[in-house]
C-alpha cells in the first residue's frame, strides 16, 4: 500500500466503473462552476469519500480494530492558489459550494501563526473546512517552522455524502479540506497517516470526541477492497478483498431518515459512551490489576481505553497465570475479558459517580475533572458492564469476520451459502449488541433490519454512530431487488420523502478508492 495520497490520472482510478457515468459530469460541473464564480481555472481537485462501516461499531475510540469501506459518495474541492506577499501575516480563503442556495459562500482572512477561529456552537457548513484547515496549518508550521508562508485559496466544494446519515459526511469534508490546504501549500506528496491523524484531531475540535475509523477509511481505502484498520499500538490500515462467493454478495445501504444530530445529543449519546468506556477501563484496572497500575496513556479521546486495560491485564496476569495468558490468541484474550467483565462489573443498573470514584480511590470532584471536564455528559448512572461487554464482544466479532474474509474455508465450493450465512450472523449479533448492550439503536433501525432479513439479507445492522442514521445489509446479488422492494413497501412508502431522499434511500455501493488529488491541465 502506498504511503502517500495518490494523484489520480483519471476518474477510473477513483470510482467503481458503474459510478463513472454520474461522476464525470459532476466533476465537470465543479470545474465550470469554479470558473464562473472566480473568473479563472482551478489548479487541482482534492477528494475524500464517506464510508460505511461493515463491522466494528463504537469500538474505534476504545482502540479496537474496525472494518469499514469507502463509498462512492464523497466531498470534492476544486482549488486555485496565489502566493501571499512577503511578510504577510494572514492569507485569504474564499469558499463556495456548487449548491449555493443551500450552502452560502463565505470568505475570511486566516492568521498564519494561529490559524482560524471556529465557533463550534454555531452550526455552519464551513466549520468543517475550517477544522481541516486548522489541522493542516499546524502540520505545515511544524514541517516548515517559522518561515512558513501560506497561499491564498479559492475553493469550490461539492459533497454527495448525505449529512447526518451515518456515512460520515463530516470525515469526508474534513479530510478533503486538510488535503486541499496541504496541496495548496506545496505538499505534492501528502502522507496518508499524517492526513488521517490530523483529520481525527481536527474533527474532535468541532465537537464530537470520535475515534479514528471514519478518517482512516476516507484516506486509506482502495477501490474494490474493504479496510481493516487498527489503532493500537499504532494507526495501521490494510485492504481486505471480499472472497468470491456463490451466490455473489454485495452491501446494500439503507437510510432510516432518522437524523441523529450528534452535536446536540452528544452529552447523552455519543460522548457519554466515550466517557462510559473510559470509566469501565479505569474500573477494571482498579479491580483487576495490581494496586497502583497506571493504564498506558493512549490516543483515545480520554487517553484511557479498554484496549489499554486489555494490554495491562494480560501483561500483569498473576505471575502464575502469566505463561498461560501469554499463550492466548487475541480471540481467547477477548473471551477471557468477557468472562472477567461479567464477574467484576456486576451491577446491571449501572454505577453512580460515587461508586466509581470509590474504587478509583478518588473524590467525585477528581473523577469529574479527570473524565468529565473535557467532555460534557449528562447522566446519573454509567452502565459500565453493558458498555464493556459490547466493546469486548464486538472486537471479537471484528476478528472473526476478518479471519473469515482472509481465510474463507469454502475455496472451490459451488454453493457458499453456509459461509455467507456465517458472515451475516456476525453482523446480526452486532445489531443485537448495539440494541441491548450499547443502546445506540432506534426502533426504526431495528425495524429496517427485521424487514431486510425476512426478505433475504444474510446480515443486517445499523452502521455508524446509530440513534438513527443508516443501516447496512449483506445481501446476495440475486436478492437485492427483493430486499429493496420489501423495504420500500414496509418502510419507505410510509415516509414523506423528497426526490433527493428517494434517490439516497437505498444504494448498493461497491468499495471506492480513498483520498486522492487530481491536477487540472492548464
Ligand atoms: P458516524 O457518526 O457514523 O460518522 C461515529 C464516529 C466513529 C465511530 C462510529 C461508531 C464521528 C466523526 N465518527 O461515526 O469514529 O465511533 O460513530 O462506530 O463521530
Ligand atoms: Mg460524522
């Protein structure tokens, strides 16, 4: 896998062939709109896609591996640059959107030394650009030191990832923005890992304390493959091909049209889960590791993760057990962690601040300041048992799914139905775990999954953060029409959808490529 963002020669390098018929005209419109608005040609286009997560939900911020794939829908930005005068302390950004009536144009001056201010309390579409810009500037200043001179930028944006739909429109636009700023400032070879890491940190600055799955999927994906992403000990991504099956499989993506506004609900949904799993890690550490064990500081939002506990637990496992622990596979370790979690975190009803503080040997004020000052949450009780059980079992499901894809046992079989069913049932278990243990599903998503399974899907689950958003279904190609018809009849026909929503409601997406640059011929 190349380590720098590729420069595409043609759109066929980026999109699956079926998508080219729409994407060609769309890229042309981007360039002609750019010229109409700014009166000259763009120099280059930056592009990063949305993603669908195949398996591994809500475990990236606990630093467990996940398995997403990039989709065709993406953000594209046409850009032209001009140098700033010698000694200038600011540079100018003009930014507009092809859908000018929905997203109004904006321009602002950026202080080179401090970057741009972002008001995260205002929901403004250019905030995502600004957050990518800020991250990229930081990296550029680090690379070039004080003498760094930034260029003025003129930008035209077009995005096709539905907003609030669980397909990560935010990561698509933040990574595209950061990539555009890097390229505009002379970085022709942008390191994928640098880009991913800066996009993760940048996106946290706009309000949600996410893991790094979306940004990694957006940057690293390659056409035709899913992506196995690991976060610990270091960020790593490798492509995974779907093995040939009979019947052939595809992923159907179905929207629920329940919009999860993460920025508003974060204190009771997403960010609360981030806090809960860190509390669970701290609790298990205090209860099970030798007294005084510090969990390793890691790259998770709260710098303490269940993966960190996992590592120390098997490292310290009583000396008598140690050699046994050493010989366990990753799968066996996770099974063991499920067992000890059940024995240790026994309170189904959750834990109060007082209860957690007590075992951590700190005051409630100290607990608040350590875990809840950076991230605001609203809760009386923290369901540590359920959340930790979801994370450990989900991490195990990812490994099982990945192993099946890498080593399909059916080589040569004329009918792979049992194999297909096995993949599907792992996805179904994820949905059940999200519904019951992580409590991030919603009745609409449960219903969509039920209908799809009855109509012939092997595996159905919500994908992404949940509480609405989007679902993904592993469907044999010869059943796609049946599943679509059933969903149409039982779900979509009961909603009042706009024409645009009708188009987005159900999509079969082949894995697309990740971030790319395209240089416009002058
Ligand atoms: P969505 O909301 O689908 O973009 C979020 C997080 C991911 C991951 C999933 C749950 C952001 C930007 N992304 O995805 O990192 O934690 O939820 O698996 O919040
Ligand atoms: Mg998002």
